[in-house]
């Protein structure tokens, strides 16, 4: 069974974004995607914490939950 080639995705906010296959990317595109993903991740964490929601992240080879008050709980190892 071969996967369906998806060319675009509609986000929950209604914005449609193109999907680029990893095979079709070059080093500059990959670097851009990594930078965008890092910024989006940071924004998501800040947004969640500001709304009083804890987040779970990988930090220093551990799985850590960060609570809105800034405290952290180690919940596992990578």
C-alpha cells in the first residue's frame, strides 16, 4: 500500500499551508523549516504556560513537565 501524497494541509485556524516532501527539500529549506518549527514550539510553550497549562518537553536527556509556576517535574528519561 502506498501513502497518499498530500500537497497541502489546512490548520485549525483556517490557514492552508503547503506540504513539502523531505525528498524534495534542500539544505536551505530544511534549515528554514527547523527554524520555523523551533519558533513555533517556543511560542506554543509560552502560550500554554501563560494560560495556566503545564507542558512536557525533552530537556537534558530527560522528559520534564514544566508547570505554569515555573517548577519542573522529571517524569522520565530519554
